[in-house]
């Protein structure tokens, strides 16, 4: 599994670390996006991030000796969004794990970040806080219907950065266990 951080965090984000520990012995690779490794604060534009994910997923699959469609891609907020865009653009994957997915900027529900949803054809797990300003439960229910694959949406207490990392990791592990082998 490839795990990616939100825009303001790095690969050592507590949720990603907890998730990797919970999923062990499943091979996981936590990544920093190029802007982060270059010391910049502004996140990469989607074409740069998607290209990076394509490269990293291919390299990780080759290293593991598995086809790319055996990998899971996912992450928090910006990272999960970039993974979903990469998969929609043809990066092979077995599924997507999207934590605190940013449907829209806070207070701007008209600026949706879902144009690529109809091109996602793998199973998707969304885990978000019930009080996340980037997307309400009602908004998720409405918009994830555009994804033509199996979608699971799970809610935990909190906002955009829920603190229940153990619970989030457990929910992800249960979802992965239910995927076809």
C-alpha cells in the first residue's frame, strides 16, 4: 500500500504511521510529495503529483514483484485526492483508501473536487470526521454516487484531522480484509 500525506504534513503523519503499523506485515510505503522534499510549502499541482504517484507506484510494484493492480493507493486529504486522480487517470490499483477526502474547500461547497469520480473503477474507502468542513455526510452521500465502483463511506468523530488514529486504522484494515484476493 502506498500512503500519502495531506498538504500540510509529511510522510511521518501520525495517522499514516499508525495505519502502516496496523497493516503490518502488508508492505506499505509512506511517501512525501516532491514539493515537500524540496522544502516548499505550496503543494504540487495535480499533474506533478499524479506523475510522481505513477512513478512511485510502478517502482513499488516492481520492487514487490507484483502487478500494479495489486497495490492499494491512498492517503489523507490532499494525498488521498491525488491518489484518486492518479487512479482515475489510469494508474493501476486494487483500491483506494481516502482519509479526510476534501470534497471542496471549507465554506465553498460550490468548488467541488469530484470531476474525476466517474473515472474511478476500483473499490474505494472514504473515512472522514463527521464535522469535517471539507465535506459533510450529506455531501458525501450525494457526490460519491458518481463513482461507478464499490464505495464504502465510514464516519468517525472529529473534523478534518480526527484523533482516533487507532479506529481509523482498524476500519481500513477491516475494509482491506474484505477485498477480493
